[in-house]
């Protein structure tokens, strides 16, 4: 069995390192006790870091959801003598119907309602918001608690039902599209345009660890940003470089960015 201490030390982000260690402990539990288990929800970067660790044990796994734009994923782990596992025992979906005819609920409203119930965020996945309802992926063991306790969000009456994970309506999170022009694809330059701050302020944000690229801290101001990269900026939100649209006559990059709301 490999010793992964040096591997953990390689992970610069303390939060990511802690998450990988927690999932590794769950893998060890499954391996020793010959039983299935589910991990906490995590981001794609941490999930990728966990796969070499999982493969070091006699444990099979399913990473869910496989939806391309899913940002919070979970491992269902089970002993290697089992060919498959019923993930519905561990992961389920709930559909929260907004019964108000006057106010559309947003992602932050649904998330805030869950947090107000004392739900651990690590036990819930992405929230997919539609006109009059939202689908949420979560650990099965908290679904009944939410169904019995979530009857309104703010002043809006709601009704909540359990649904099979295969019936969850996956979609990309709500966003607005920004169009910018930039003299380069350096991280500090992109952050400057997104935040509307000066180049020096943007550089300070990056150097202080306030910016993540593809879910990992990036403190190099000169890091080159590519199409499809996800940028998270503390206190500003998450932004995806959705498309590079060519160059202006003066040689600047024309960039389309999705700001997730």
C-alpha cells in the first residue's frame, strides 16, 4: 500500500488537502469493513486528486453526477467484489416547488433555505433552478428531514418531494454574459476587467490567494487563462471563460465570460 503523505503535501490549498484526506479516510473504511459508503460533495479539482488514492485500495467507485457542468460531485464507494452498487441508497434528489405566483426564487434563495435548516453544505450537491421549482442532489439520509421541514422560502410557500436522481433536471447554473477586451490572457489582467479594479488591485487579489482557477488557488499573476477556465474571485463570484472571440483591430482579445449568479 502506498504512503500518500508526500502526495498530500503536494496539494497547496489547505481546504482541498483536508477534503482529500477525509475522502481517503472514507475509502479506507470501505476497504477494511467491506461495506459501501458515500463521501461528502466536493469540487471537480478535489475529485480528480482523490482518484489515484481510491485506486490504491480494493475499492470500486462511481463519481456522481457525470453531468458535464456539474460543480459538486460525490463518490459512491463499494468493495471491489461487487460489480455495481445502487447509488439511490446513498444519493437522491428533491424537487422544491415554488407555489408563489408573484416571486421567482433564485439559487441563493434555495441555498439559504437549506442552510437555515442547519444542513451541512457538504451533504448537498448542485441546485438546478427553473421557473417554478428547483432540483437538488443530496445525501439520501437528509432528504426526509428537508421534506418535512422545508415548507416556505422567505414568504413563498413551497412543497418538497423526493425524486430519483435519474429524474433530476440537470442544467448549467443561471448566469449573465459579460463581454470584455483584454490586452493579454494573464490572470491579473482578466481579474482587472472582471472586477473593474486597477491592475495593481487585481494583482494584490491574486497574490493574496483570493483567486482560484479551476477550483484551485492560483497566486501567479502571470498565469495564462484559457477558454473554458473557471475563475473564482473572493467577494465577486464565479466566472467562466466561455469563448475567445478573436482579436480586435488593435490586437486585443475579445472574450465572452459567464458570470454565475
